[in-house]
C-alpha cells in the first residue's frame, strides 16, 4: 500500500509490504507490475517516497534500533540505511514526503519528542526538515503551530505530500 512512482524515470514504484506477522518492508516493482523485489534490511520501514533521480528513498522507520521511534530516515535503492533520524533526536517523525524540486526539504507528520511519553499519531502536525546544512533545521509547515506545550487540534495532520511543483 501507499505506492510512490519514481518521478524521474517513471518506471519504478516503491511500496509497503507486510506478510502475516513479518512487519513492514519496502519493495520496488517496475511500472509493468511484474517481478517485485523486497529490499533486504528494511523491516520496520514503510511509506517510502523517492528522492529525485531515483538515488534513494525517505522512509518512516519504526525500530528500537534507531531512536526516536518512529523517525524519518533515508535508505538506498538496495535498502541500506544511509541517514537515520533526519529530524534528529527531538522529533517523532513519520510518513515522509520528499520535495521533488528541492529535495533537501522533506515534510513529515510528527511531533516533538517528549521523554517519558508515548508517540501518539493523533497529535501530529506537518513539519519540514531542511537537510541542506550539517545540522538539519526543522520547522512547522503552518504558521501558528505550537512547538511545545499543549496540542492544538486545529493544526492536526498526518499525511503530507508535496505537489509536483514543490509548493
């Protein structure tokens, strides 16, 4: 589910795969729909979204091996983890969307990490992480989103997606 067509060459679709009790994995399939491939070492990764030029995928990574859990990470087209927790240790970050015009911008559904608390997907806002610097900058997508304190339900969101023009 949640397929993402590679915008650059238009012939490879990334998708989630789950078999009874095996957890999620990332798979790739040509646009013909035949010969899908499951990427090894991607257990716990889902919602794959392509970077331009088909050189990698941003994924929602849920694993106790990489904290915070969940986080948005980057994998290669072979499934190797190339960059973990893009938003750093201060954010629970999932369901990524890569800006195809400015791939240094990755939107995600998430919330500030709070020690001793559990992640609650119903308390997500949409955030954007700018990876163009050594220390990525994270900011809410909408003006007025509280960055700490009580949850503001009028800003609640869970599934970001950039438009083709990157706006």
